[in-house]
C-alpha cells in the first residue's frame, strides 16, 4: 500500500520547526540557569541548565525525526 504524499508546505513547516527547536531549547535552558544564578548568587547553574537544554533539544529532535521516518 502506497503512503499518501504530504504537501510541500507541510514538510517545510515540520523541517522549519526542527531548525528552530535546538536553538530555542539551548537559549531557554541558559536563560533559566542565568536567572537562577542571579537569584541564588551561584555561578554554575547556567551551565547545568544549558546542558539540560541541549539534551532536551536533541531528545525532541530525535523524536521528531523518528516520527517522520515512521510516517
């Protein structure tokens, strides 16, 4: 059975979402860590949350790519 073709606009939207996903996760993780550092007077939380943001970006990107390969 042949899979139905997706429209070009739908594919463009999904891949644009993937292109914006990683920078958004990294920036939000850094921002959360930065503001927590300012609130608690520490100097390392920005790095912890930056790494968590990077990991979250990769996990979500892998999920989207797997969902795209299954469809």
